[in-house]
C-alpha cells in the first residue's frame, strides 16, 4: 500500500508558479529514491515525463523546446536534461526579476549546491 501511495504522490505532485524549482525537483527525487528502495524502479523516460508534467504552465515554452529538441535529434528525454534545462531557466528568471531573499546570489548558490 505504501508503494501505491508514493507512486500516486509522485505522479500528482505539482510545482506552483512561484515555487522553487530546485526544491520541487528535490522532492521528486526523494520520492523516486523511496520507491526505488521499495523495489519499484521508475525508468528514466517515465521519470522525465513525470518531471515535465509536474511543472506549471508558465514553463510550457521550456518544455516545448525540450520536447522539440528530443524529437529533432531522435534522442530520449532524460531526467538530467529536464532538470538542467528547467533549473537553468528558473535561475535566469530569478536573476532577471531579482527576487528571492538574496537576489541573484540565491540562484547561483542553489546551482552550486546542485553541482556539489
């Protein structure tokens, strides 16, 4: 029953327009790891689609570009590609708006933490 609940939660979790994408993807990664520990393995293709579907409509231009690039190149969309491109877009928006408690520094430090 726990596996079913975690699977539903992973499928249904949504990122809000004003939510931090880094935090959102971390939550999804944690759910995927919990499922994996219970021997419920999600393939990269399925997980990448979950990541894309979890984003708000404001990310539609970015998700469209990801899908178009994958179609044109004949490659699969991977979770790493989705995460990298979406978080880059998020960081650009943070820098452009100057929002967040520390402005641009927050976006750069979040990106640095992810790489570490």
